[in-house]
C-alpha cells in the first residue's frame, strides 16, 4: 500500500529563523516500531514528515526574503524520495527549484566548484 501521511514535525520561529524540530519525527518512528508497524511504512511516514517540514521551512525563508527561486544541494539530495517529494511540494507552492543534474549534490561536486574558483582567480590575474 502507498503511504501518503507523514509524522508530524514542528517548525518554530526563533527571531528571523525557522527552527526545524525533529523530536516529533523520532517519536513517530518509535511509536510505530513499538506498535510493530512495517518498516517500509515507518520509512515512508518519516520521509513524508521530513519533506513537509522542510518544505514549510523553505517557504518561510523564501517569503521572508521575497525569493521565488530556491536551490537544493548537499548529500541528502542523493535520496530520491526526499528530493522528488520536496521538489513537488515546493513547486506546488509556486517556487522555482534548482538542483543538481550533471554534478552530484554531495562531495563529488566539490572539486568542480574548486576548479571554477581557481579558474576565476587565474583569469583575474590572481
């Protein structure tokens, strides 16, 4: 069966920042483990909860800064469930999402960035 619900997770404001709380996600996992829920169900609920929480945080930051384009980068975006779910949530909110396509989002992309910086410095005479 397809799992569409996710564990609840709190997004709190701390001044200008949104603080993503993860204890509700962990509590949901523990409760479902204690209830002998199937592991794939627990994983899906965790991912859906994390996607919704992250999407809320991104929307808050984008609105605060009046941006309509967001960039997703980092090793966690090797996770296709997280990436595709978050992209769908953000695009449904009207945000433009940029993400890696030709270079890996994790440390594998770092050398390319380092080469770009070095090339720019050399071109500038430095």
